[in-house]
C-alpha cells in the first residue's frame, strides 16, 4: 500500500497560498475513524501518487502525531492554467465495510477490426463504478481490444471477469468498446457539403454584423459633421 505523509494545518481560506508557495497542498480528510481534519501534503509526492494510484487505490496516510488512516483520494482540484494541484480531499475508509469507487479503464491490445478493416475504435466509457471491500479495490480495469474482430463485436460490462467480491454498479449491457466501420465515399461527400454549408452560413452572418456596425459608426460620424461649429 502506498504511503503519504501529512501534517495538520491552521491556515485556511485565502491564506492557503502560503502553503502552496512552500510546495504543499492544503487538503481535508474525513470519513471512518476520524472527524474532518485540515491537513497539508507535499505537492510532488501527491501528484506522483495520483498519477499511479488514481482515485481507487488505497493509501496509508500517516499524520503527524502518530495517527494513521487508510484513505482514498476522493477529489483533486487543479489550477486551470498551470495544472498544479491546489486542493485535495481524502476519504478515510473502514477496512471491514464495502465502499463504492470509480475505477479507470485501461484499454490493452489491438482491435483487428481497426488494424485490418480500417474501422475506428469507440470507447463510450472511461471508468466504471464498483463496490468492494477496500482491500479488493484496483487502480484500473483492463479491457482487451483483441476481441474486436468485426464491426459486430463489442466488449460489454457483463463480459468482465473481476476478482471475487467486486461488484460493478453499471448496466450489464453497457458497451465499453466497439469498432465503427469507416465512412463510405458518399457519406464523406455528404459530410463535406454539410461543413461547407455551415461555413457559408457563418460567413454571411459575419458580413451582416460587420455592415451593421459600419453603418452605426457612419451615422455617428455624420451626426458629428452636422453639428454647428463652436465659436468662442
């Protein structure tokens, strides 16, 4: 189980920028075995852990003072420009009670329907909601694309083979992967015409707006010319 060191923090709200400037991420831990607790963790350690563990891998959080909790990374907030983590929520779990977690899908192998038939891989889902004991959680669920031999083939939730005790909370018939056939020449030609029509409509609309704005400016200038000259 990966480990993460945490310290308690007094700074809150806008003062959290002090922590961020020191390379730490303000966060909160709540859930089983603890009251909500404001904490701070090292940014680089958390970023690396989140890349490998995601939101469905159990983490041992060691909090200053000797308290240890088994947690999940419940939520991550990032700076929209720099992509730095600016806040994190951690959920403490009871190891003896099943919990729900979102697990990412990892698509492996190559679909013959893509390689041989020239189709396009379609992945309607990127993660699955599961229920399991914390010890049985996994970081990813692998989806084998080599089963997609024809355009009629699909990988569905009902076909997944998961460890005992892991329940998928999705519709059994939900499609996880399929291959769409390539477009025909007629379809491509029709699509090109539709795009050209959209572009023409946008161009005409733009010309109208430019004319209207020009007329308004012109009228204003005309009014200025008609004003009587000032005398002193």
